[in-house]
């Protein structure tokens, strides 16, 4: 497949979907001219995120849109040959809403993900997804995670076992709500965000592209820290707390194959010894 140019975005996207689409048109056009093959945008790029995780106000919940509606079709037209992963609030049957992500090109939708793991009071605003699945794309086999999903090793591991060689981790990840640090680099969530990105890439020997929101929404201050991580856990490109792009050129197949040449984490698992992995939470 050769070298893939990956761009992960750190940026602020608020409640105005029309404004976000206008902003995205400029971003995609510029990055297409720069030869970007895979663009990973933050969670909640279309419609913004919640302003309070502990007690989200229904009046300020992000607008939920049709997963096959005009906004997604417009993004497909924008994308052209580029593979684009973007987060939004999905409207579903029965009045349900999901924190969701879609991966698309000019040819249409390639894959979808609904956030599975929900922190604090997010369940008040969104239903939970129920699966992790990889899919084929022009940049190879790909999987997506949203926010808190990447805290759980099983999430990325499931995607890797499904053949994903690249994981797009889309986030609206805030600084610590309960133990806020005066400086962002000292924030506990800032450290964890980087740790999870590197660990999920290294333990599965995959490439990981991590995006995130920036700025402030309600009581939440978002971290930024977009990055591209290699299959050895090495950070290839990174932004800090302000908006920006982390861009890296990598031969995904060659680097994943090289990482797995001697130590093959997926093949060398001892599943016969992991006796309690599927134990129901109620039986703990």
C-alpha cells in the first residue's frame, strides 16, 4: 500500500452543525492539497459535546442527526479520495441517541461505531453501543473508538483481532473534573489520555490516530493532544492543548509487520489462562 499520510485534528467544534460543515470544507480542501490520506476528526465534531458530564441538561444536548442524512452525504462529497473519520450525535429509532462516529470517503460510508463505554452521567444523554468491528478502507483495515472506549484494553484488542491495523480514536476528552490542575500538562486526565493512546497502539502493535476537542464547553475544558502513534507505542506527531494537526507519514503495513516480526502479541496470547475475562459484572 505504501506510505499513508495521517492527520489527527485537535480543534474546537461547537453546537452549530452548519458552521462545523463550513469549517470542515476548508480543512478537507487544504489537507487534500497536502496529500492527506486519512483524516481523523474529534468526537462530536458535528453538534458539539455535552457541557456537563455529571448532570447533563437536556436543553443543551447536542442535536442528533440521521446517520444517512444530508450532513453525512455532504461530508462524503467533501471527502473525495480522502478517508475521513468524524464524530456526531446519531438519531436512532425509538427516540434513542448515540454518541457515534462514521468513516467515509467520496464513495460513501465505510464503517460506523457507537460509543460503548460511558463515563459519569453520559448515559442520561446517550444510549450505549454494543460492538466493536473493523472494516476495510482505502488506507487498509480500520477500526474506531470514541472517548472512554480507549480506557478499556478489550476495546482496541477486539478491533485488532478483527484485523484492524489502524485505530482511529475520536475524543471529546476533558481535563479532570474532580481534581483540576493549574497547568494542563500536570492534569491527571492529560497524562492518562497520552498513556492510553500509546498503550493501545503498543499492546496491539497497530497504528493509532487520536483526535480530540479543544477549548471549553459548559464546565468542561478539553485537552487537545491529538497524535499519531506507531505500533511500538512511539509518538510520531503530536499537538498540545491548542488547536492543530498531528500529521505523520507511515507505511502502515510495513511498520505493523516489522513490529510483529519477533514478538507477536495477538498470536502469543494465552487465552486459556484468562479465566475471568467474560465474567459478568454482577458476579464480581
